[in-house]
């Protein structure tokens, strides 16, 4: 014996929103945990090349970054358009690299020093000359583990 | 006289949480850092640089990139799309070609005695080479090694190289060791 509702007399109960904060908090925590803040304010334009055989950099705390690329437009007057090196928040020269590496090393535990990696974020249109200079400088201070930062992707020839 | 404390309204809780959520949404960068990892050679003092350590010519694949981003492999111009095939053939030397690297039998765990080729890939670039092409070449060479390792692992265990455990990976690494040597920088094409 089926019961039939006659007409739409019954009112739809209001949806309870009391669990909304919980949902939002869950999302919030997810983003708080997964977020990594931008490390530096880039003064140069860096468009890293694409590659397919890449490995993820593990242990971000052990990575120091060297950026190489053309100064952005607003700095072009002061620094020209030739590719420059940026360490932390400043423009730098090749000779500043040993100091930068030793400063980075001082912030780490002694045991972790051999595990430190230098990530080279270099614009794809940069000439190898400056990159080679940087690599030679890194060799001199025995920072031998490097990583050419790339995007994941398949290249077109 | 204890007065009844009024309930703190919690209606705005969602709003504050939303505000923080939006802040983190905006400031977050999800991209993990990835790239091609390499180990630089130990620094050599200038007076000790000598070219006496002769490696037989058949064991070396010479890859040159000039300042106009042109590629030359073993004395012949080549397009980058062919580099991987050439490198694979060089590393593996499947038919024991006398012009390709010689092999020496080594004892490898899991494999027993296995002929390991004495290959070295020598990569030289000019100061005027673009970084983009340099990375592409590094990538192609890495792809050649990875494909060979994968093929061997498929043949032996029916699994991809990445899915093997550490010891199996090490065994395969011994058979196909990554040997990309970069020359001490020279300046071929004048300044810049």
C-alpha cells in the first residue's frame, strides 16, 4: 500500500551549514601543509628549458639556488640586458658564488654538507659561457652536486 | 551573582577560515623542483691537467656543440633527434662492432659474468652554445641510458627500472654506468 504525497505541501528543511567551517578548515590545512612560499623575489626572467628525463629534488632544505637570466625590464636600465646571476635577492657576479655557497653551508648541519645540492635555474636562451663559469666556480668550492632545473615535458625538435 | 555568559557566535568562523584559505590558495606554488641531476668532477689543479690518460678512440663518443647550436657527433654533423639512437647504439654495441666500445667481462650481482662496455661519452660545448640546447643534449643522452636500463630490466625481471629495488638497480647501473664526461672548458668560437 503505497503512500502518496499529495501536493508539495511539505517544506524542504534548511541545509545545515554548521559543518561548513570544518570543511573549510580541512581545505585550509591541506594548503597550509602543501604550500611552499616563493623563495626569492626574482629580478631576472627565468624560463627554464624542458626535459623528459628528470628527477625530483628531494629535501628542499638542502638545496641552494642560483638563478641566471636576463634582467627584467625595470632593471634593464641599471643592469643591461646581458644575462646576469642572481643569488638570494641580489644581482651577483661569478666571484660572489664561493661566498654564497659557504654562507649556505654555515646554515646547515655539518653532516648535511655533502648532501647539499645546487639547483641551477637558468633561462634557456642564456649562453653556456656564464653557466660554465658558474660550474667552474662551484667545482672550486667542491659543491659538486648540481641540478639543472627543468620543466617536465616533451620537446619538439 | 554569576551571570550567564552569552555564547560566542561562531557564525563568522567559516569566514575567517575562508580568508586564510584564500590567502594560502593564492600564495601557494605547487610545482616541485625537478631537473637533471649531475655531479661535477673534482677540481683538478692546473699543472696536473694532462691529456696523457688516453682512452681508446673506439670507447669514446665525442659530442660537440658549437656556438651556432649545431651538433657534431664523431666528426659528423647530426640533428639532435638522431642523437639518442646513436648514443644507445654506442653504449650497447649489440653486434660487437670493432668501431664501437670494447667490452670487458665483469661479475655483476644477479647477472653473473656480464660483458660491460667501456663507453664514455665526451660532451664539449662552446661558450656561445645556448643553455637550452645543452640541456636538450644532456636530456637525450640521459634518455639513452635510461632506455637501455629499462630494456635490460624488462628482459631480466619484467619490470620497469624505476620499480626495481635498490640492489637490482645498482646491478643494472654497473652494466650501464652513466659516463658523460665534460671537457675542461675551452674557448673555441672567440668571445661570446
